[in-house]
C-alpha cells in the first residue's frame, strides 16, 4: 500500500508541477509577444 | 568430433525462449516493413533483438558491438540527448507561440503518465513486489508518447525493462491513429467535434520571439528542475540552431544526418536489451498493457480538460484539440483534423491541433523531468 501512496504523492505533485511550469511558459510567451511584436 | 560439437554449440544452446524472441524480432521487422509502424525504430529494434537472442551471440557480451554501443550511448544517455537535438531542429514552435493557451492541453494530457504510474504501482496490490516506485514511474512515462524521454527515464529507473518500455512506447506511437479516434469519439458529441476554431487568432510571431523562446524555456525549466537540463536543453538547442537563421548547415545536419545516424544506432542498441530471460515475463505483458492504457488516459484526460475549460469560455474550443496534447507529433494533430473534417469538410482545426501537439512535446519532457526530480534521489 505504501508504494501506491508514494505514487499518489508523485502524481499530485507531478501534475501540479507540469501545469505550473507550462503556466510560466504561457506567461513568458505572452510577455515576449508583447515585447517583440511582429511588424 | 570435438570440432563438430563446437560447430553445433549454437544449435545445442537454442532454447524455446530464444526461438520466441527471434520470432518477436521478426514480427517487429514485419510491422516496420509491411505495416510501416515506426519503421525507423522498429526495424532496427527487431534486428537487434534477433542478433541478441541467437545463442552464444558475440554481438553481445563484454566485447560485443551491441554492448559497446549500449555502454557508449544508452547507459550515459547520450543517444536520446542527440535525438532531442535532431527533434528540436525539426520542430516549428510558431503554432504554439501564436496560441500559447494550447500549452495547457500539453499539460493536461500528461496526466496519463501519472495515472499509468499509479496503475503500475497498484499492480503491487495483486502481485507484491512486481514493480518498484521508480519502475512504475518508468512504465508510466510510456504515456509521454515520446521515445527519447521514455529511454532516458527508463534507463535510469528501470534498466531491466528498457526493451519492453521502448518497444511499447514506439509501437503505441505508431498505433496512435487507431488508439486515439475511438477514445475522442466516445468522449465528444458530434456538435463538439464540429466546433470551429480561428486559424491563428491573428497573432504573428516575430523572429526575436522565435529565437528567445528556446533560450528562455531552457533557463526556466532548468532552474525549476535542474535535472531537466539535458532533456529540454538539447531539444531547445536543436530548435535554436533552426531558428537563429545563421546556422542553416548545422540545422540541416541535425535534422538529417545526426537524426538518421543516431536513430539507426539507438534502435539496434535498444533491440539488444530484449534478452529472452528478461523480456519473456509477466512483467513485460503488464508493461505493454499499462503502456496502452497510458495512451488512452493521455487522450481522455486531454479531451476532458478541454471540455472542462469550455465550461468557462464564451468562444468554445473544439475539445478534440485536447487529445493532441501528447508528444506523438504530428500524427495526433493530423488525426484530429481528419476527424473534424469527417463531421464538417470545411472545418480546419489543424493549426491549433499542431499547437497542442507541440505543447505535448514540451509537456512530456517537463513531466519526465519532474518525475526524475521527485524520484531521482534515494528511495526505490
């Protein structure tokens, strides 16, 4: 059972982590598009 | 008489396990040639499996060339890293940069990795000790639909299952056109599949953004998870030489010569890990089954996430786009475009689908890196 709880913990942190990192990328892309607009 | 028995050593050493593995190698070659399922990888993997499972084969062992290649390119993770440079040089990130919101589909679809990891860990409730947590994570990563990431994580966490994990990852990637459509169809209505989307939301991407993107992503991902630097860094390095505009020759070399050469060596080396005693086990069957479910979970969670997002949007997103958040590029995007046009021949969702698909590439590497960061130190 311990291994399942371990997997659940990795799952929770992992999913949140992926969303967090990609959310940072989202903000950075928006910022870059604003800072360097295409002609 | 002695000399004759030496000649017969190979025949005498042949076991039923060897015969089954030789047959599996032939099946992989058949699938690669006849069905064109990921031939670049499955053919070398199949042939590598054949060379490895011939009794007393000198292709493996201390001085065997396959073992030399394994030690030179897999143990130290060199081959997957080089493949990432080639893949990075092939990817055009502009569909993603035009619609950065598709990044979240690339995040949602990675849920399949973690759900499969949980499933592999839960297998211990039925067969105690079948997989350690690290092995479960390596199996889950099949859901990344990303060969190099699967090899990278698999080699660190589950070296004895490398053959099964890699074969599952590449086989199911080839089967994406069969796995995804029924899942997407089951989770969406005809009206949802007919939703139209703007091609590029009128956004144009400037050259500085295309150049800055790989640099910024490497720095940010590296700071968040330093262990991700080789994975994301090599992908983004490849992309930078593509986008910088002054390294066309290197970009072409990375896309063609480097990609082809490493793919050739990678496949045959992975095939050499398919040793009968390790491959013909219940664990392999479990890995192949969980790997298939990983692709189903990826697709399902991606679509369900898009439907959830639609609850809050005035201008709805075609939820099929969510299913493209996996790394199987550009197959997944093409499938969704085909499904959209089946319902309405004038509906074009290819660009947002490609955006989500490219986001899936980044998402899968980030997910792999996070798993490495979480489980990389100590524990089992």
